[in-house]
């Protein structure tokens, strides 16, 4: 099983959710493109947040210094990201893949994160963070994924309670809700482990489907 974590916003909580999924499934993890903060990458963060000793963190294909969209960060270093240059890691365990930014973030002049999702053949776990404008961003992203026949494994809502926002999304897209992450939490191993226990059963049902 391959799960690609994408979201409605750059700071929606993809790395935290990725760590939760990795812990719940004892999965391996891969961040294909890292932009910015190479001293403390998302891969480093996931490694620090998981408790099990089975999961393997695969190295990034591209490590770019600038905290920018992949295509812009690559251009600053004279690099061109090519979808064909990505090789899906080989593993016998589930694989959690974390995207950079949202669904249509550009990788180069023609390809976006959507093309990478297709290339990996993954199902999507969509992180919808609540903020002013999040309904529109979530619905647009899910519409794009649906239009391109991308399977949605489920949605995880993140942030302050917003039943009205969730209802607006779920009225249009009846995807499984894998969990809800509260606003005021400590991002540490204990928190990840607790959320992993909550999401374990719905994720197992998805894996068995």
C-alpha cells in the first residue's frame, strides 16, 4: 500500500500526519522533494516522532536549499526536476510518501505534484487544515484529484474545531474521515503514538479494501 500525503495548504500538517501514518502502519517513509531547512528536514522530523524501530526513512531524491516551491527552489540551484528521475523505493511494508505543498504545486514548467502522485500510483491521504478560506482550497484540491481519478484513502482534519467547515467538505465529497487533530497539542512521540492508535483501525480497513 502506498499513501501519498498532500494538503490544502503548505503548513497544513503533512509531516505530523505522515509520522502518525508511519507509526500506525509501521510503514516506511519517503519525502521525494525537500525544499529548505536541510539541517532539519521533514525526514528528520518523522524519524524523531516515530517510536517503532521497523520503519525505514528513505532518502530524498531532491534536497533543495531554498524554502520555495520545488520548481523555484530547483531553478535557484540550476536543477531541473524531472518526474522520470524519481524511483519509487522498494519495500515490503506500506509506504507513506509526503508531498511538498499542495496538489498543484509545480515541480517544473509542466509537471506538478499531481503528476508525481500519478507517477507513484499512490492513494491520497488529504490533510485539510481549518483556516479562513480552507473550504475553498480543500474543495478545489479534492475536485482536481477526483477529476484525475486519484483514489482518496481518506481525509484528516487538522486545527481548531470547525464542524461547519467539515460538513461543507463532506457534503460534496463523502470520503472516509481517518481522524481529527486538535489545535493545541504537543508535537512529540507520545502525541504521534496516541493518534496512531486512534487511526490504526480505519487505516487497516483501507489496507484491506
